[in-house]
């Protein structure tokens, strides 16, 4: 699974299109990085740029942005409404998929050091990447803005984490940059069946972390209650990691609660939605839906889909598409306009559609491609697909069982099994194309030049590496197909008895997948020189095949005796 991060550099230029375009053009020079948004602000004199990709590539693009901004923007002449202290003012990295915040912090700090070392720009690390607790707050890093930077960088407690600590003409031109790691900021608006901004604000103050000022007598028009230092006392709202306000949107003719969820891990969207609904209802208002501003990580919708299915006591072991559909309908994401996941979900936007995958074909197209004179897809891909079908059949029985009348008290039991089956199905579906990719790697290696001794040595090594990979892929198919037996066995034993033959066909598919994958391992092992690796992996593979044959025989006979 690819790791994906987002980067949102803010450069201190919002009016000069030529400069903005030159900076932005640096991003997609790095293969694999996708530009998502460019948002210039004229009064702020600042442009917010958003791009995503795998960590190494994103960090390379981020470095190029900072370098180009340093070249083109002179902070000595900069003025704007937004706080700033550098040509690239901030450069946060944000985890999106399959990566932890701790890992992102490491990338952010490496990027910060590279910017300082190679470009001689003072760099402050903020949010989760901060070295000092107080620097988690960006305002602390940027205190006094550009105008105070000359004095600050030479003071021990104010100096940057990386880079120059003395003022120079180069630093005067570039200013400083804050590099951070933070959670994804999710911007959403809750649509209300009212035109009252006052009601919308009241709901916003009920839920936002900051809350509302405490007032004398608890009355909305009462005087604010002050503490011993003369500062307002605040009553916190119910949702941590959120900022919210109410407003009226003339375009839609309704009031909304506009919210930024700054920590969607701590406070997920579906939790926020339910809480806003609850507080709105208490004030005689109804939430009719949610407007997602910008993009959303896939996990946000997957988690919401599972949450609402669980509330219905329905199995969570359904496809990704179905979970997203449940999330959209449960929170009314399509209330004001269509919500197309392909245009709103980050991971879908950055998928590579240049090459059609085997698994994206129709059943007929896949069969036709297999039957053609092309050597791929071959037995390895078909074995993986058989394993995926086995997992699908076991999952189907689990889902049918979870919804069987009279079995309502067992829905969670079957839901757990269905989720495991879905995960196995997804892994095996991935291996359908991966097996073909492995074959192509071998063919590409054989096509390498062999004119010189160096060419021949490199070609030989590439062939060996590709061959080893072409053994490892079907071995993964073998392992995952073996796991599908447990899903199908359990459903034959405890699932809906009307679907017992579906589980049995799953067992047959799983055996075919195991034996087929093992055959592909063996034929590729014949040309691998690492015989110790070959002996070990074939021994493990043979053991799994033996188990598969025994299980298939036992359960096929069992089912045949019952029908």
C-alpha cells in the first residue's frame, strides 16, 4: 500500500501571476506528485498551494518550491494582511494514507534540515515536528513576523531550529520558513433548515472546542464573566479539535455551521456530524446535510460508513464503494450538489489511470485478454483471482448471515468475519495485477543491454532480482488464499445453512488458487540461483498446498453429505 502525504506550502506572493506560476511549475517536475489546488489571495499577498504524493517525492517538490520562492520573492518589499516571515512562510506535511504522524515528523525534520543546509534559510519546526513544546504553536515561531526576525534569529531562545542564526542579505531577502507536520484539516459546512445566523452561531458555539464566553446569569445578553486577571472565562464546547462559526449563505438561501476539524483522528467527521445534529435539534433546528469544502481523505468516509452501518447493526464487511456510499447518504454530503468521490477523495484523485488494470476490466474483457496470444495475464494472475473469488464467497455468506431474520444478536460475529474476508479479497485482487507486473519485470530484465561486461553483470542481476520477485508474488497469493479457507470453513460450519454450497465453492476456489500459485512458484524457482531461498520457500509452499488439499477434501465431502 502506498504511503501518501499532503503538502500545503504558503508562499508570500498573491498578486504576481508570473511568480506564482513559476513556483507552482516546480511541483509536477517530480514524477508521482499531483498538484491539487492553487489559491492566491490578493489582499493577503499570499498563495496557498496543495499537492500530494509519496513522501520522498513530496519532500523533493516542497524543497523545489522553497528554492524557487527564495529566488523570486524578496521579503524586504513584501506587504500583506496575513502574518508572514518568509518567502515560503509555512510548509506543513500532512499524513493522508498508510503513514503515521511519527513518520511524517521525520520527513518534515529532514526537509527542514535540507532547506537550511542547501538554501541557507532559517527554519523553525512547528506543530508535531516542533522540538520545543511552545513551538507547536505556529504563532510562537512567527512572533513579530518578518520585521522582528533580524533580532530574533540571533537570540538563543528565539533562534531557528536549523539554518543561519545571523542576519545577512540572503536571509533578509528570503526571511524564514516554518516546516511542520500536522493533521489533515477538514473543512465542512453543516446545512441548516433555517436562515438564522444567530441560531447557526449558537450551535457553533455549543460544539466548537473554544466554546462561548461565560455570561452573568447564564443569559445570552449578560455581561461576560471575567477571571482575576480581567480576562473572559470561556465555557468549552463539546468537540475537541474543532473551530466553528455560523453564517448565512446567500447562494443556497440557508444558514450553515462552518467548521474546521483540525484533528480528525481525535474527532472524526461522523462524530462531529452527530453532535451538531444533536445540538441543532435542541434548538429546534435540523441539519439537512454536509458540504465538504475541498478534499477529504478516504479514511474519513470509510470510518463514517462503518460507524453508520454499526448503528444499524449491519455487517461492516462490505466493499469500499458501499462504505463510501453509506457515508455520503448518512451525512447528506450530496444535499446541496452531487458528491463525486472520484473528485473529492484525495486518494482517488492521485490514482494512476494511464494504464488499465486487469481488475478494472469486465469479466468478459478479462477472459478475452487471458485467452489472447499475450502471455499475460497467465496462471499466476488467474490463481490470485480464484483466491479473491474464494474470499468473496465466504464474505457473501457472512453478510447474508449477519442479516438473517432471527439472527440479529449475531450480527457482530458475522460482521467481523466479513471484514476479514473483504481485506483478503482486496489483497488478492491487488495480486492479480501484481503477478502480471512481476512477469513483465522479468521480460524487461531480459531486454536490458549486454554489450559490455558491466552490462552483462547488471542484466544478470536484474534477471535474478525479477525472478525472485516473480516467486515471492505467487507465494503471497498462496499465503492469502490459504487464509480464505478459514473464512469459508467458518461459514460452512456456522453461517446461513441456505448458503452452505457457496462456502463450499469458495473452498474449491481457494484450493485452485493455492495449487495454481504453487505451480507458478516452482516454475520460476528453476531459474533462480539462490538455492537456499528456493529450498526454503518451496518447503513452506508445499506445506500450505498439502493443508489446502486436505481441507478441500474434508469440507467438500461434508457439504455433499448435507445436500
